[in-house]
C-alpha cells in the first residue's frame, strides 16, 4: 500500500513516515501543495494524508483539485484548527476523515486502516492473539470470554501490542505510537499503562524484557 504524506512540517512528516514504514507501507512525501497535488494525482497512491496549512496551494485547494481527478482516493486531513465549521467544510470538500494536531500515531494508524478497509470492503475488524481479542471497530476487548472495558489510551496500547505479537517493543516505540510526538522524555507513563493492562487482562500477557521493553505473549 502506498501512502502519500503532504505536510511541510518536517518533524510531523518524519514521525508519520517512520511509523507507516514500520507497519509495512510504502511512503512518499511532499512538502508543498503543488508537489502534493501532482503526486496524489497518480494512480499508484492508495491513500493521502493531507495537511491544511501548506505553501503553494492550501490543503483545501489540493483537495478540491484532487477530487476533480481522483474522486475515490481516501484522504485524511491533518488540521491544527479544531473549529467544527472547518471539519464540516473539509468533509464536504471531500475529505474522508480528519485528525486534529497533536495526534498520536495509533490514532492515525487506526484511521488509515479504517479508510483502506472501507475502500476494500474487508470484513475482519478483530485482532486476536492467544486468549485476547480486540474489536477495533466496536473498540471492545475480551479475554477468556470476559469483556474488558478500556480507556482510549489503554485501547491504543493494547492495539499496538496485538499488531506486533511476540515482538519486543521499546518504551520509545510505544510512546511514539500511543502518545505521539509530544511526550516527555523520561516519563514512566508506558510502565504505568502496561500495569493497567496487566491488571485488567492478566498479569502474564505482557512480559517485561529487561533493558529492552515489553513483549505481548503470543
Ligand atoms: Ca503545515
């Protein structure tokens, strides 16, 4: 799957690119409106992540012109504006979804998967590893046939683990995926949330790998 990121802020573009590449996507980047429009117009681009404040052409102008050429390509808009009118206007102009900055990688990834899924009409929305099941559409978790209620962060953390079963994920990777690029270095928030998941699910589902990070047992 080819994803195009149209974003002039290098820090955010690099953060999104790194995360998507780790998920196996092919990523292209454009740092201004005209380049973004030219690349997005090519058929091999499967999904576009589009910032609104861009040099050359605004995100709204890119979106409007792109819809004239490719009405069906999924577009997720990134916006620093959270006014409801902007959201409605963007959706009317043909955006499929939007994210308000700052956002975490897990939130973005969930939307990317949802957009590609609804395009492909795929049916499975359940991630299952061992005794743990997570329905990413209804946002519910189950273990040993018991329903578990999770907060948004716990859900995002569990989803990240379930997408990488058996793999050691470092504190920094988890921070990056679940808390986004605005986290405080040296924070123990990952440890705290792993503790919450162990309590709600079962202590042995997440293993601590000393000096390396955490692993979800598969
Ligand atoms: Ca921008």
